[in-house]
C-alpha cells in the first residue's frame, strides 16, 4: 500500500529521530554528521532540513520524543487518588522499564554524550533546559505533590516543597541505578528500583 505524503513524512521523521539517537550516542552531538544520520534512517539529507530545518531542531525533536515516552510511561500516576507509596512504586517501575528497554543502552549513551556537550556548549545547555525540565525534576515534583503520605486517605499530604526536594533526590538515585543497569547488566531488578524509590519516601518522615 502506497503511503500518503503525510504518512511518509511521519515515517521519515520517526526514522530520523531513532537514527539521531544512535548516531549522536556513537559520535557525540557535535561530531554527528547529518549525512550519516540520514543514511542510517535510509532517507536523504534533504529530508532532515525539510522536516526539522536544522541539526539543533532535530536534537530538540529527539529530546521531545524521549520526554513524551516518559510522559506515557507515567501517565497512570497522574491519578490524584494514588497515595505517595503508590506513586513512588510506579516511578520505580517506570524507570526500570526505561532502563531495560530495547534501545536503552543507546539512549543512555546519547544522554551521556549530550550532557558532556551541554557542559561545554551554552546553546545545547539552554536547549536541554528548555526541552527537558518538565520531563525531569518538574514532572516528578508534580506527580509527588499533594499525595497522602500513607495509604490512609486521611493521612497528611505532601507539600510542594516536600515534593520538590523528593523529586531531586529520586532523580539522582534512579539515574544512578539506571546507569548501573547499563554498565553491569542483570545486576538490578525492578524490585530494586521500587524498593529504592519507596525508601526515599521515608525522607519526608
């Protein structure tokens, strides 16, 4: 079945985002060539300019895609009826699944390379701040705010300040766990992630 122009463009966009993750993970953002990304995606270099307009816009699209995947993975945790314990467990599960997904190793390498680039290049640092804030600390803080601190609905609820602090601690902890999964596979389980996020909840007590 022949694809419509819109369908072909959407397919090419998806292929280029996936190719950019792999190529930038291997070469770094600065050294990654659009020609190599296009070849990996099996499209022309012109398609990159047609769809994204520039290399930085392609990078922004990659970050937005990764953010969207995180949003999808934690969408169920938006339920205001969930307790803090339930949200913490869900965060642990979501992070473990992301860390063990089929392309997790490439994404980990991509994020590591990008962070190193951001430390050297203010424009990349600004792009990261603009595109990842809600998916990172701010996203977690929102999920953790106004939650019953025990499974009793009448229990005290988390404040915004508590959620902000807990989100920072969780981000650091689960990022380290995810790195361990990539560097030494099969050493951590989903239960390890869940137990870790639950233990961090005790910081509010």
